[in-house]
């Protein structure tokens, strides 16, 4: 089922947290009881995924809970934004992050763009991204020629990238930042 942060089932087509229960759900992590804290409540396993369920009972994955960006306007799915940005010509890959800045309680949304186009094309890419439905929340665009840091499985290491972008935004807070090392 799909529930809110307190375990109450949400309405159809409303995003929430995916919880599962049943005889085929595992009973725990092998030799790692610490990992069990916070993931099982009343025999429901909290998967960490943000989903919604349509009126026909089909589930749609939106993002991982840890990748939601908490802003003053409410939570934003980084995955949904990334899917829109990657479609823009000149973008090889994109990673959307919520970065806390000194004087704000909520996150500032930054989009890191892997692109091999010239700096002259950066503004055109940003303009195209701003045409995307959800891109209004992106405040900073960071361009890099380098691919993103990845773990052993090939997943982007968002924590590492977030740290790098946070340092960069503390130094400069322009809308478009070039050539992140």
C-alpha cells in the first residue's frame, strides 16, 4: 500500500511511501539487526520508495525517499526532474540535488549537467531546461565535462556530488556555474 509518513494510507494518485507485507517479504537482514530499525512497522516493510497507485491498482515509482528534495514549496522528486533535463539537447547526463545553503532551512535545487558542448551553449541549454514543466524549482545549473562519481554498481554517488556542489555554491552563487572539477 501507499502511505504517508505516519503510516496512514493515502488517496489514489497521491504520492506516498511504498510499504509491503506478506508471506514472501523477508524477515530481516542477515546478521545486521541495526539495519532493521525504522524499516519494519506492524509487519509492514517500508521500502524507501516514493510511489503512487492509480485507480486500477497499478503502482508507479517516482523516486527513492532519500533523493526527495525538501523545499519551501514542498518535496520535489529528483528523478522526475532528471528525466526531463536529460531529454534536452546537449545534455549527456544530469543529476538534480537539494543543497542546503547557509541562510535557508529548505534546500536550494541545483542541477549538475554533464555536457561536452562549448561554454557558449550553456545558456541555450539552461533556457531549454527552463521550458520543462518542473524546472522552475532549479536555481543553479552546474556544468561539468567530467562524468559523475560512481560507486561499484555504477550508481551515481549523489552524496559525494552534493558535497562538491555545496562547496562550489558557497564560493559562488551564480545561476550558471562552469566547469566543476
